[in-house]
C-alpha cells in the first residue's frame, strides 16, 4: 500500500472524508473517541458527521443516553456508544486495573475504602446523577478524602467495575465541561454483547481506524501485544489483510463527493493519537510539537490531505486567531474554512 493510499483509506475509515449520518453513528463507527478533554471529544464526533453539527447536537446525544464517557482503555476517558460500554470493559478492565494498582496503593485505596465509597454514593446517584464535585462532597461526608487524585481513582475504579459512567452534560451558559456521573444499570437501557468481545474490539478498531496493524491496536486498546495478536487471530475473516500485518475493514463507508481537503482536528484526535507509529500522518520533525509532550498533552492539528501541517487551539479558533502552521498549505482559504467550522460548532 502506497503512503498516499494509506492516508486516503484512513481518512475514509475515520469518517473524515466519508461523514456518518449522525453523531451517534460516527461514535458507533469509531467505537471509542478519546475525550479527556470534553470539548475536544465532542468536536471529534461533530467533524465526522454530516451537516452543520453544533455543540448542542452532541450534548443532546449524551442527554438521550446514546453516548457515555468512561475510562474504557489505557486509563483514559473515551466517549463510546452507551450500548457498547459493558462488553468493552469486559475486555479492557483487568488490564487497566493492573496498570493502576501501584498508584492506588500509594493513594491508600483498598477494598474497604472502595466499599465505603460505593455505599455512600450509590443511593445519591439514583436521582439523575451527580457532578464530580458533588460526588467528592458525598465522599468527604463519608470520611473519604478525595484530594490528591484519590477521588478520580475511586471514580475510575467504579467505572471499570461497570457501576458508573458519565452521562448527561450539565446545562450551563457557555461551553460547559461538566457531566453527571450516573448508574450504568439505570442510565444505559440497552446493552450489546458480541459472541467474541476480544475479536470484536479488534474488528471495530480496524473499521474505524484502518489500515492498521496489531501493534497499533495494542497501543490503542492498552492490551498486551500477546492479547492483541490473539485478538487479530480470532478476528480473521472479519478484516482484510492488505499488506503483511496491515489490516483494513471488509466494508468501507462511501466517500463524500466534496469532502474538504483540510480538517481542523481536536486535541487528542483519534486520527493522530491512535497508532503506535504516527509518522505516516505527521513528519517526524513535527511530532514533538504535536505531542504527547512531557505533560501528556496532544495538540489540536490542521490536517491537509491526510498529513499534519500545523496546530491550533480551540480557544483561538473561536476568536479567529491564526493557527501555527509547520508548512504552507496548498489552499490557505481551506485552512480558514476548517477553523470556521469549529467556531460555528461552538457558537451554534
């Protein structure tokens, strides 16, 4: 597969040149969208759906219970279709638990503390859920100090145990970044469980991110390389090997006839972050300027014809500030139009 063909196919599988009918459809196709930055996660879905999607449209999908946010893999928050949360955690929870164990011991989180946290919190979540600050207040009243990341790690524990997830966005003026933690058993009305969840995870990754390989899947899922090889083997017949060790989906979404050549992708976007090797989409010279940096941040990118040509910030785009370009774009007006789409998404 030539470099140009690889980029063309990835743009299509990511729904960047073949947008999905709705935000919920885009989420189902990608399965998981990295969303520790909630605004970035919402824009990641909006720019993969047809039409002029607005922030309120994405928030409505959360309110309807179609989307939830949870620590689904790598100890990182992702937006996922609500009905897929359970089986995903069935595959990834134990690996996440192992990776978090040392830090949780440092924080003094043990079975007794977790049991106390659950007992105090569950009754309070039965009336529409609580924000993170409200959850922490409940725990303080129960004698649990949530400071120093203890509260976040407890929420992480309760999430990968399948007890809670983040649901509706709290309605406020401006760009709200608060969600309510809700009980999974009350909030998620329908659950899917594929016959082989491990194979399904590999297939869905390739559907939304291919062409990609086993090492890419291992990085994205947080599973071991051995588990990832097993996932690929069990998915044989459901994906297509287009080159040695490089897989693509069996069926592809149809490209839009007038897909923009330039995309303003958010921080931590799947198109950049979800591969072990990011050099196919970004010149090695610029990897350090995009990230992840020492603080773990990955900047929002300007992508032209599948290649990163610069970075931008959500706040600056909302005020029509110039992006930081690494190379001259083929069409400067297309860059401005891409940023304008984000500004319209925020303002609409």
